[in-house]
């Protein structure tokens, strides 16, 4: 299991047969690309599945400004929220209809509401082994073409990422009670602002 961002980056670079780096600030193509790409890769992977090591709960309070129309209330999201997986009302029942606009959850549920969400976890020491392997493969897939100019290497890295993601999701989902399957269309509907994305 990786214990630092540099370990994750070097594992990805090793898979591409590139030189290791000592820091993201090294004066090298590898370090510059890792420094640019890592935050986006990390957030994308953390948001694509309710990883046990990156999930948390929060109680939200209403915004003083109500939505202009369509919904009764707005609830500002926590600063570290990458993706909301569930919204629950004060009665502890799941809220069926809601959507995200900007950094607010919009719904008709009176305060307070509670959410289960994927947070921006920046400490690799908190990632479980499966999540680390997915992050390494995702970074390798993003680095492959810029560092090798090889479509074959890029395709191989993307296949590795998809395989590791599938395996890690399966293991992660078995560490608690039943979890709703997360499919790509659900994420797409969420990005497009569907009302029912839970």
C-alpha cells in the first residue's frame, strides 16, 4: 500500500518504464506531469465509487437564499465534497428528489438534511490498498500518452485501470451492508442535473 503521493506517482511511472521522481517539484517531465495531473486523477477516482476510506457524513443547514424556482430550499455542500451519494431528511428517510447546482443541494426537504458523500481525502496513508492500486492505474493511464507517445501503451494502461477499478469496487463494497451499485450512467445523470440521482 502506498503511503505518499510520490510512491503512487513512482508506481505509475514504473509501469511506463520511466524515471522515478523524488518530489513533484523536480525539474523533470515526469514530475511536472505528475504535479499537474495528480489532483484531478485523485478527485475523479474518489468520486467514482463510495470508497470506504473516503466516505463521510454531514448535516447541512439551509442557505439564507432560497432557489429562484423549482425547489424550496438550498443547502451548501461541505468544501471537501466531491460527490453526494445519499440525501436523508430529519425523519431519517432517504430524500427521493434532489439535485446539485453549483455547490448547493436543492430539494424540498426542510432543515436539517444529512448527506453521505465522497470527500477530497488528500492523505494517501488513509487510502486502503485497493484504492491505492486504482489511483496508480488511473495516473498511469493519464500519463501514458504524454510520456510515451504510444497509443498501445495508453490503451494498455486504460485497460489496467478498468480492471483494477472493477476488482477494487467489488472488494470495497463487501466491507459493509448492501450498497447500491454505482453505474456510469448515474454519474452522468448527476453531472447533467437529473432530479433523481441517488
